[in-house]
C-alpha cells in the first residue's frame, strides 16, 4: 500500500513507464464532520472520507484524463493505461503542457481535526435560540460542519505542491411562516478557518433571518417600471460569478463573450473594483494553487471600472498566447464603497432591494431575467414592503456601467469571498399581478 | 458488488442500511474543434446509516474491503449514539417495511462501446457542424455518460443491486448577430448506455440542421415583453414544470419545513385537466430517462399520484416523513454518491397527457407566447417556480410570429395551474434532468404541451 506522500511520485513514474510524454496528478483527501438539523431537531451526524486521484497524461500532444477513488498500485496502473489509450483517439493540441518546476510549496490553513464539541453546541444553541428570537423561521437542510482537504500535486517536470486546509461551514436554509402565510426559502453559507461561535451572531445569518421575518406579508409591485436595483451581498456574489465566467479563458477561447477585446478598457462604473485573493484566513475556500499548479496570487481584476485582467489558466495561456493570470479559484473581493446601505436606499426613487435572484442562466450576452426573491420594494428612498411575484430583467454589461453607489458594509466569510451592497439602475421590473402589470 | 453484501445478511444492527456505491462518468468536451476534456471518473465506497434516539448516524469511506464495511457500520453507530446526549424528541422506531430482493442491471446483455468509437462519433458530429456552418462563432459538444451502481442491504431484509445508466450529448451553437451573442443548445440521448442511444452520427445531422435554423431565427428574434400572458408550454417544458412547480413543493421534508403544500392537502390546487404523478421503475410507459426500482432506504418504489384531476393527493416520502404523516413510505429516498445520505428526491415526475391538439391550442391564443426549450429551473416553498426559456415564438392572432430571445417564466404553481385551459395529447420525456438539493441527482421529467397563464420576465 502506498503512503499518501508516495502516490504522486508513483503515478508520475508509472505514467512515464507506460509511455506518457508528460503527466500531472492531483490527489485530494477530504474528511467531513457534519451535524444536520431541520425544523424539529438535530437529525443527522454524517462523517465521511473521500479520496480522488485525478491524472492527466499527454502523449504526442494528445490528452487523456482519469479520476479514480483508489490509490493502490493496481488501480493506478489500470487507470493510467485507460487514460494513455484514450490519447490515441483525439486530435493533437499544441497547447497541451505541464507547468515548469519551481521550488516545492506547502500550505496549511485552519484546523486539522474538527472541534466536535463546538459543532454540536453551536448548532444546538442555534436551533434553541432561533425559536425564541425568530419564532416565525422554519429550518430546512441546515448543517454545521468541519471539512478538511489535503491536496498533493505533482507533474513530470518535478513540480511538487501540497496544501492542507481545514474550515468550518454553516449552511442555513430556511423560510418564515405564520399560519397560512409563507415566504420564499432563503439560504446562507458562512465559512471560517475556526469554529464560528454563536451562529445567530453571524452578520449574514442575522440579516437574512430578520429580512425573512419581515417578508411574511409580501405584495407585488404596484406597476411595472424601469428603475433601480440594489444587490445584496448574496445576489452580488451570484452576478459576479457570471461576470467572472465571461472573462475566463474558456469564454475567450470560444469567442463567446462581450469582453473578448476589452482588456484595459473601462467596462464598468469607476465605483467598481474587484480583486482576486489566494487562500487565507479571510478567504478560506480559495485555492493556493490552480489546476495546473500555478500559484494563485493577488490579482486586480477590475479596478475603478477598468478591466485589468482576464482570468486565464495555464492551459488557456498557451492556447490563446496570452499571459497566465489565474489558474484556479481565487477568493473574490468586491471592494466596499463610500455610502451606507441606508444612503443607497435613500437615493432610490423607485426600485428593488434584491435579496436573492432566481432566474434562467444569463446568456453569453449577459442578458438576464428572473424572479426577485427575498426582496423589497423601495419608493422615494424608503422600503415600502416585501415583494412577491416580481420579475426583473436587464443586461449585466449595462448594469455594471450604471452603478450609482456601493456600500461601506461588506459581508465576508461567504463561499466565494467578500461582497457589499451595490446599487445600479436601468432594470425592468414587472409583475403579472400588479394592477398595470399585464401585457405591457 | 452485490456479493459483497452476503456476509452481512441478518447481521446488521437494528435500523441499519449498508450501501456500496460507485458513480461512473465518462465525459468528452469539444469546443471549436478542440478536445477540452476526455476523462473517465470512477468514485465509490461504502456507507452505513444507523438510526438511534430518533436521529441518524452516517459514515462513509472510499473502500469496499471487509475492514471498511465493518468500520463504517461501527462508526455510523457511534455517530448515532451521540444523540443520546442531544435528544431529538423524534420517534425512534419507524414503521416496518416489506423487504425487497432483486437485481436490476441495465448493462446486462449490452455491448460496451470502446472509447475510440465514441470519440470518433463526437469528432464526426463536430466536423459536420464545422464544415456546414462556418459562420458559427462557437460550437461545443459535450458527451456525458453517467451511471450509478448501487448495492444495498438493510436490517429489515432488503438486498438489491441496481445499475442505472444515462448517456447524453449536448450540442451548443452560437452566432454573433450585430452586437449580440446568441446561443442555443439541444440534447440527444437518454436512458441507457451509448449503444442504447447512438448508432451512426449521420442520424443526428438533421437535428443539428434544425438547431442551426432555430439559432438563426433566435438571432433575429425579439425580447419578450414583461408581464402575465397566455402561453403554450411545449411538451419539452412540461417535465421541468412538473418538477419545479409542484414536485419540490410536495417533497415531504420540504412540507415539514413549511412549504405551502402543507396547507393544501386534498384541496383543489390545479385545473381538472392536471394530473401529476411521480413514478418509480421507468415510469408506466417505460420511457423515462431514469429508473428507480428500490430507493436507498430499501423501500420498493410505489407510483404515486400527487395531483389527481386538480386535487392535491400525496406527498413524496421517505420512512421518517411517512411516519410523521402516518402514511406509507413511497420509495423516494435517494443518495447521489456513496458519501451522501439518502434524502427525499423525485424519480420520474410527469403531467399526464390530455386530449387537445397542439396546433389547435396555439390557434386559440390571441396575444402570447409558445415556449419550446427550457434551461435551468428552481422551486420555492411558496410554490413559486421559475425556469429559463431559451427558445420560443410570439403568438399573435393564433399564429406563430417572431422567435424570442432568452427569457425566464414564473408563477405561483397553485395559482398558475388553475389557469390551465388545455393539455395536449403528446407525452415527451426530457432526455436529461439533473436536480440539485444539497446533492445532485438524476431525475426523469416529462409531460404534454400545456396552455396556461404565466409571468414572463421581459423588457418594458
């Protein structure tokens, strides 16, 4: 039986022995300790170990890949044979390569074993205190957990990297209900390298629970209109993912993005600055290094509205003949602004504070349409009521150019990073149930 | 894998499920002629779930050895015993269930096609598109074969093996029209292995040609107007409607949370024209894109009628929710991977066909839309649902007009379904279908064309 630290070396040696010109291998061990609760009680303690060995072989400039959940010699050898055999049937790709060697790197973050007592007591206290402090809230699929990922990476150029990341996660799914009235479900994900403490004190949790409780009596908008949209940190995170996908190497390669030739140009309001970060205590879910082993460094993505970098991995840097900028998943920070949320709201003539967006995937043009969930109607600078059956439509390219303000408040510990509230304008807001909403 | 269960028959502790599972995936992605992915994946292991003190302990490891099997049972018991200190107040003992034995292996007797032939098939399709349609800015083909292999043993005597495959090819085309990018995709394939779904690549050229023509129509298309409209949902959308609008709202764990279905049992929630079911096996016509014979708690799947001629009749249950509602489990408890616990999932969810003809249904709409192809969807505890529409047409004066650009449609299911005024006599099963709810899951979705009133997200 191979030791964990020997598996990468063995895999790469065997790949070469079986005829591969190049090889890279990524071995990931995951351990999970997860306590689940629902509306009634603690319901499940789930623990598991998983192992994934992902191997890419390159032979005659052709690629084959394999992922297996076993690390014994026989399984590795059989897997390599399949991957190498598969290289014979695909066209050549001159961009295929593995990263050059650099000094070995080892990264460590967070705990290596779960604080079981903390996980239990935090969730038990949460369920108990929730009933008293937020009596209308009903829970679903809620869990408090610890996750550890140990990663070994190596390639046939001799590059060797390891990381060992432990983090605590609190995933909350809930709605509010009172008699026959019910709100939309909502959810939040909070991540930290250490136990989270009193879960009801988490900013994201408090804000969303409070908003759900005051959404028990929603109304549709009084009439359809074009107006302002204030993104919550949660909906901001959602929309930012679309923007980041549209500046990825994949999008550039398929030429299916409006940002193809926009490097260095202003694509957004000068209010908007987005930065990518490597893994740290502030960004515990981010990568230290990417799929090809490139180190994740701090990266300006959009600076005061200017597109500073596309997100180009090692493979796409070769494919597109462009500099490598980002080989994996950095932590994303949308920089806070200068106005409070209260000020952003007070500047809205008519609009929506968007809690959560539920819609079809935005298209390559970045058009979007969907339902404004867990959202509020704003009129003349004041929140009037929670919303129901209200749809929003627009274009993300236009939205980020039309930013009116970004909040000082910024929510961290989110699954992708840190996000503020962002106020934009030029969104079409409609409802079939409003008095003048039909057939406009 | 089935034989690995033999030593543990009659030896499992009380209230224990033992599951051995492997997920097999083969994917090939070709973008603009470049093979971006050409990968096999096989991930599996053993899990045990034990019920004690009204809660569950669960443990899983990526191994099938005797040592691993014994250790997961022991660890799952230890996990369950933690609840002695944290009493749940929930009933410990669940109602007894009839044990099931059986093997359902959909590979049996089938020829396994070599990777080289599959890759060549994909490259032939790609070449056809590249040669015939050079004006495309993007052509992307994704081949995905996904099989779930499960062996299950329960302490009440169920011992089963299921090998459930599904094979899909998604073809996406994109053009640039003036300053806009316009994309459209189609899905081929369905239940079974490659050999069950694909023979000669030439047989799919006509589908590609049709997709290209639709793309061109869409490129010249109009944005939908926002608001409530009378629409025809093509039979390709009925499945996602059944899944998102009603299905999730009637999963009993969400009902216990507080979904509005809790307040509407045995009440009229839809037009008389709507009968909505969730079936096991491959559904009653044998054509669903998935098969579930026994769920991951060892309960034989029962076909259930969720809405019967407009009246809400049933929820989908696992053993615990069945206990809670004093009814029988329905066999809806499923897990995605070996390291996942089983939770209530849909199986093959569909709306029954009616008697109307699609052409007549369209002709009776004065100002509305005919929506043809869905993208993603989402449900809600309020029964408000949405799904994306990536292709369709305006309807003006009973006739099809311009094609439309992407939009999203939504409604509150228990209101929207009451506006259904016609249901076609077609029945189409969605070829794909992947549901997300803590874990992913392969599901079947299907139905006829439906005329109703619905909210359309659009420009003003």
